[in-house]
C-alpha cells in the first residue's frame, strides 16, 4: 500500500542525518579555523556536498533494502515479506556487493543536492 517501506525509509533517514549534519557543521568549523574567518556560502555548499555524498554512500545499503520493499516484488514477481526477508534475498542474489547497487548515482545526486540546499 501507500506506506510500504515507510519504516525502512525512516531507518535510512535517521543514520543519514546523524552522519550528514555533524560532518557538515564539522567541515565548516574546520575550514573556518583553517582560514581564520567564516566560510563563504560557496564553501558551506561544498561542505554540504561532501557531507551529503559521504552520508549517501554509507547509507546506500539501507536505501537498496528500502527500494526493494517499496517495489514489493523481485524480478520474478515474488513478493518481499518484510525487511529481514528482503535483506536475505538481496544477499542471496549477489552477496554483500548487491547492497551497493546504485552507489555512484545516489552519491552523485545527493552530493549535488547537498551543495544546493546547504
């Protein structure tokens, strides 16, 4: 239904935010200390881009599980039966590397967004 994958989405967003925001603030603080004055808007945007990209890369496995749950079925039309079933089936498909599917595009897209929105 409408809320399929909701809790998995929340489970992805919490670690994402816990990684992204401290990195963003820490990056600005270190850059300001290095140059001796506050970062500019462009520099803050670059910190946001780096923080978002790193957080995206680290949370990609959670995003893969969330996406599969939201799709509801695998390529053969067999329905997923919850988060753990989805994790087991993804691993059975291609091992740990399968959880990194879409790592490049996701990291790039969120890095661009981090640059624009910070």
